[in-house]
């Protein structure tokens, strides 16, 4: 009997570990129970879906004061370039409730590409980017190639010129 319980427990844990590797993001309207149905589960998938557009990725967290300071500036950029540039907001939060509260306060809840990453350090979707801290920004060109792995922040004077370079 004990052996069956152990085997069942290991099987369940294995299933959730496999599931977590395939689904690295939680969308704002999803709960952890719904993550298996989430259509977006990797940065590669977002890049593929948005070929033909420049992509600006913003890594942030609810607890990061410099990140939060840049978000209103990011929203202004989003308003200016929204048709030509896809904005992706990836939170490094560990607490889903804190992340959702911050999204509401910062007016990010309505955006399609607004996610909390799952296990950032082990994330298959973010593997190889070598992000050391946040806030951090990336730019992908229209072909989906990462062209700036240390892009200017939304408040930086050079961001508009940098985005225009790839439009």
C-alpha cells in the first residue's frame, strides 16, 4: 500500500515538473490551475507570433522601485509605438497576488503580453538571456532576431532612436 502511495506521489510531482517546464508564464487572467490552457508559454512563442514587428521586452517586478518608476514611461512608449512595436512585460515576481496588484496599479492588466514568469532562474523560455538584474530590456527586430540584449529603458533619451532603427 505504501509503495502505491509513493509511486502515485512521484508520478504527480513528475507531471507538475514537466508541466512547469512547458509553461513558463502565467497570464494576468490565469490562475495556476489554468496554466495548462494558457496559449503563450515562452518568449520564443511571443517572438514567433510577432514576426514583422519590433518587440520591446520589459523585465520588472512589483517590489522593484526602479522598475515601477519606468512603467509609466513604458506606457507612453506603448501609446506612441503600439501599432509598430509589440510590448512584452515579464515580471520576476514570486507572489502572484502582489504581481496582479502591481499590474492593476500600473495599468498593465489589459495588455496581451503581460506575464509573471514561473521559476525565472530555471525558465526554459528565458534560458540563455543571462539577465543579471531588473529592470532589464530587450529589443527583437522584425525578423525575430535579438538585436539588443541590453536595450535602453523607456525613460532613456535614446530609446526612441533605438526603436526607430529597427522599424
